[in-house]
């Protein structure tokens, strides 16, 4: 099955593309991605209350 639209959208980038925030356009959940050299990592972005950051999704 081929997706009609991209599910994830990059909404923030800092530095030479090494730190980024991506939003899942279906759920609104924000993810933090960081890379350095040959390694990288992705995790759910949490607010100060410890809950995932959610971007409201327009219907």
C-alpha cells in the first residue's frame, strides 16, 4: 500500500539538521530526533508535566 500523503512532518530544525522535531499528522504526537556522526535517536517529546507534547490536528 502506498501512502497518499506523508504521515510525518518536520516542524523544527536546529543546527546543521542534527536536532529536529517531527509531528505525526495522524495523532499529533511530537517526536525529537537528534543525530551526531553515524548515530542518531528518536524519542517522544515530553512536556514539563511528563506527558507527550501533542499538536492539535486540523480535521
